[in-house]
C-alpha cells in the first residue's frame, strides 16, 4: 500500500466535502479541548438551567477522542442555512420561529451528508479507518472543535462566526481514526463590537463570550418544560421556537449567502398563534413531521404561543 501523507488525505477530505455540498470544512486533532474548567464552572453556576443532560458524559465532552477508540482526527463541517426572510403573509396574530428551524430537520440533513462524506472517503483512501458521525445530539463540544479546526471563531454571543458565512450555519463532525493534517485554529474578529450582547431581549449574556442559558429565549422556548418566569415572559415577545436576535444584529450577518440546501417548509417562519394553541396532538405531529420544531412538545409550543399572543395584545 503506497503511503499517503496526512496533508494529502486532508486535501481529499476537503475536496469531497465541497463536492457533497458542505460550505466549509476544517480538521482538528482529536483530544482534550483545553477548556474543561470553563465547562465545569459554567455548569456549577446553574447557567445550563434544567438541561441536566449536559452534566452527563463529561469525559467525552472535554475529550472527543473518547467517543471512538483510536480516534486521531475530527472533521468539522459547516452547512449554511440562511434564507431571505419573507414578509408576514397577513394580519393574523403570528409567532416567530428561529431561522434554523425553517427547513427540514438539520439533524437528518447534516447527518446524511456526513455519512455520505465518510463513505466517499472510504472509497478514496486505501487504508482502513473507523468513523463516528455527529450532529449536536452527541456529547461533544462542537463549537470548541469548530474553532480548533479553523471553521470559525466563537463570538461574544457564544455562536461560531465566519467572515463570509456569518453565523447562520449548522455544524457537523466526523470523529475518525484516520490521521489528518490539522488546520490552524480560527482567530477572533469581534473586536470591540457588543451589538449581540446589547440586543439580547432577556439579558442572557452576563459577559462577552458567556451565556446564561437559563435566560435565553431559545432555551426557554425549546428546552424549558415548566412555566416561564413572569419576569422573562414579556421579553420573549412573539418568539415561539428559538430566537435569532443576537444573530440578526451581528455585522457578519449583514449579507450572508443564501443556503443551497435548506428551503422553507411547514410550519414556516411565522406560524399562526391561534392554530398552535388549538392544535391536537395529531395536528402537532403531522405539521411538524420532518421539522426541527418537533423538539418542542405540544404543551410547550402552546405555552409559547399563548405568551406570544399575550405579548401582541
């Protein structure tokens, strides 16, 4: 078997990723992330809210090589989901859905692309190797890996940013035993800008690069199962699933490219609030089948819609 250098194998990975349709790809070495203490302190202060699952599998979160025996590299991909926001269709009371959930469920789309990339890589590289394809349901810190792989830097709103793509993109990872040449970590370019921090409706950023998830509208509308605190409900405005405010004001999102992969589908950007409030369980399932919005249970979406309805009166 002829020797192929890690650098040449990395070129093959990037060529194949581009052919499959990923908008950006970078390589990081599998191993400890180097910021385990930050994760520990963040969890200890209660900023994860009721997301107790984040405390599980800590050893894997801080060291992705533990996810796959013999792992040496992590391939990190970015998939642009930006779509030009349409105008509201009528005067019916409507809520807002975060842009990442306008199209087909990204878990299915991105993971399918990752498996396609892994299969193509097996055909292109003669040596045997193992892979584990990951989206955000696997316990690894993908933003840390994205920054390490040069895909983008972690901004002050804790999202990954890229000069051309902005922040409207999904991350995906392939942990592999294949030895690849790592990219240089991304350098930050937020400078003195604090627009994302200043615009947050619920003051979810106690400091730059720090998020109190228990105050974030995305957390409140998607992850939090109980009643919304009275102090925060009015600040949720008409958001019924997620929130895009900190992205909307970011200078790097002024003219992002339009996605080649994702298109608007039900329930769309502005679902009618009264419909959500009156959905049966079957209507909830049928409308949200194949959508990331199904992450929110029926009672949670109805709760969010009622808050949005009250905020619009």
